């Protein structure tokens, strides 16, 4: 397991002892996705995924808290869908109908959108996965991979 | 732009950190979202990113920065002003040269913001590992039957 801290994104590389098509299902089959996604203690009661370019997704995360269960909803759109190779989608907090909302505590509308990029590679029956989770500048929603251009800067700040 | 905790415009970004069996703890990380938006906007331009990449190698004058681009000096100056306003670039006071230099503080904020997600992902992938092992045991079990 290797972790690289880029200046602008979380990059996690991890190898799973499973074939690439199974890892693809982990991300694209709602039932499989629900089984692992989210922080410890969270359950995923709802995962709707229209896995095709432009298709939407809606995920509910439920956490038990002293005051009862708390639900958080996330919506997004698939940007790249290349079976067993690459999956790119956006994510914003939303309500249960998929209407984008601002994170709690925030006044009016600065929805924070992030982009999740999953790249898979078959390594002799195992699967190497590269996850990149980056923020997307508000005025360039289509700037997939923009984060990469800043690699040089990471060295400067490090 | 506000730079103290608790003031309007400065709000905590939620972050789920750890969950015990009976109680949840939610850690709030304070990040100035307005400033983050400004930083992201400034970064959302390939010319400006190229300027920053050049400055990562060392300070440079506006003329030097303009060189690789097919752009007028005023156009480049405009981009530099955007970077300056976002706090990504600082200008020196040396006579009329006023060399530009990179200021890493804002980029670190972007990094801090992004890093919030790491713990959540790592926990998820640990669970994926367990789930995969469980699925593959089931498949093996079926095969041997």
C-alpha cells in the first residue's frame, strides 16, 4: 500500500487480491458497493447508480449517533466509464432527491464538488487500484484531471 | 475574506473520523471555504497553473513568465494579478522588476482539505478487503462442493 500526498488531491494506491472485474463490480454494482463504502460505523441504505457517461448517482450514508441515526446524501454524475479500467464520477452533498446542497454550517450555495477517479490494472490476477479524490474548481466542472498539472507544485511545498 | 474561527464565512468542513460501538465521534476541521473557492478558481486555468509551475522552480519577473506564452504582457499580468489576489503569488518590492514568487500556504490549505478524505477511504478499502475475502471464500466453497 502506497500513499502519496499530492497538493490538491488524495491519492491512494492499493492492490487487492481479487480479479479486476470483481473490483469493478465493487464500484459499479450498488449491492457490492454498499458492503464496503463509507467510514467505519456507517451503513449505506441507498445506492442508486446509473453507470454510464452522464448517468447520475445517489448515495445515502447513515451513521448512528447519540441523537439517533444521521443521514447524509451525496449525488453526482459519471464522467468516464471504461469497464474494468477507469471510472470517474463527481460528488456533492445533496438532499434525498439528489438536489445539490451546501455542507452544514454553510450559508448560501457554495456546494463543494469533488471528483473521484478510480483506475484499475490487472497485475497477474490481482488488481492494482489508483484512487484520486480531488476538488473541482467551481468554474471548470469539466476539468477532469486538472489536478495532475499541479504535481510540480507539490515538490515546492513539500 | 475572513481568517478567524467562528466568524461568518468561516465554517467547519465536516469529517467523520472514528466510530466506537455505541458512540460516534465527528471531527470538524476548520477550513475557510470562501478562500478555498478562491484558490480553486485561481487554479482553474491552464495558463495560471503553468505560471505557478514555473514559479515552483524559482522567482521570476513578469517578462520571464510571459516568455513561453503567445500572450501579451497585459494578459499575463492579469493572470498574475488573479494569482496574487488568491494569495498564491507574492510580488517583490525591488524597483520596477517586482519579481513574482510562489507562496505555498494556500496550496497547503488545499492539501489539508483533500487529506480529510484519506482516513475515510482507507477505512472503506479495509472493509473492501474483508468483503473480497468473504466473497472469494464463498466462491471457493461452492467450487469444492
